[in-house]
C-alpha cells in the first residue's frame, strides 16, 4: 500500500513539474539598451536623438522612463500690483528632475492603477508624488504649473503609445533638448501585466560637455567672477569689432554724410 502511494506521489510530482516548466520559461523579463551611451555637447550642439530598444514578452505592456539627477528649483510667481504684473512670491520646489520623459505601448491609466504608478514613479502621478513644494502651498496646483513649464521646454513629456512593438522586440526614441544640462541620465524599462510591474531593466546615458563648451561651463560654475569678466570682455570685443566694421564701410561717404547732418541741424535750429 505504501509503495502504491509512493508511486502515485511521484507521478503527481512529475506532472506538476512538466506543467511548471513552460510557465517558468514564460516568466516575464525585459531588456533595454540605448543607441549611444555618451552625448557630447559642443559649441554647435542642437540637441540629440537617442534610440532605445529591447525585448519583452508580447503579452506584456512596456513603459519607458527617462530621468536625470534631481535638484531644487526656485520660480517667481507673477501677480498684478496696480496696473503692473510683478513678481509677488518666490516658490521653491524640491527633488525636481532636470529631465523626465515617459513613453509606453498603451496609455498608462489603462494598464497601471495610480498606486502602482506612484510606487514606481511613473506618469504625472508618480512624478508629482516624488517632488515637493516648500511653504505650505497647494502642492497639486503649483506642481501642475511647474510640469507645464517643463513640458514647454521639452524637458518633461508623457508620450503614451510612444513605444513601437514587433513581436518580442520594441523600440522608441528620446530627444535631448539643446539646453539639457550635462549629467548621467537613466533609462528604465518596465514590463507590465495585469495591473502590476512584473520586470524591470535599466541603462544609462551620459551627457558630457567637451572642448570650448566644457571650458566655458566649468568657468561659469567654478569661477563665477572670472566668467563674468570674460563675458564682459567678450561683449566689449564684439562691440568694438562691429563698430570698426561699420566705420570702415561708411568712411567713403563720411564727408557727404557730415554735410547733410550739418545742414539738417542748421535748418532745425
């Protein structure tokens, strides 16, 4: 009797193992890579386009998030003082990413509840939950305004359905604006299934100033006074050059021009 029970248990174990094997082979996973790991900012830099690609199960939705180091940001709130619009308040924001962009295969709200978005820092809900406003102000109101400003600057974007699929492969692209600051940026990929994030992967892209651009940025951040003197000197040289150029072109007509001016001033008098 015990031998029969043993054989039955072994048979059940084999059946369970054979059914579990395909399920394990289909466990959610995702990969991600970028077309370039370094973006070089030169004097002629006009922004750049980075292509992102990877693999995931066809049954999983995909969300991509581009983020950067965070910083404090101070903005001026305008208000009407009499007939004029003036700065009436300084608003300070904490933990603001320099860049934040979302792309997905389908709209986020269709695949992830708000709680899951906040937990993983995805979408507008996740972004707002990760930032703060000082001074006891209406957090939702002021963060919405800040997000709108950054969207106009092309530093924030929420491109739902911005990820293209081809079987188990996917691809998308992110645009770095010309004024995107140097630093280390992170691209995170999320596989989503049944309202949950089931797998993640990430890669990094470094934005680096080189050549004259790097020297100017270093001077501006580390030696503010020298940078100010350099800027003033450069402006003076540019002004002098323009003055000499215009003066040289008008020298052939100087006598006629002076006569006309004298005559005009005489008639006015």
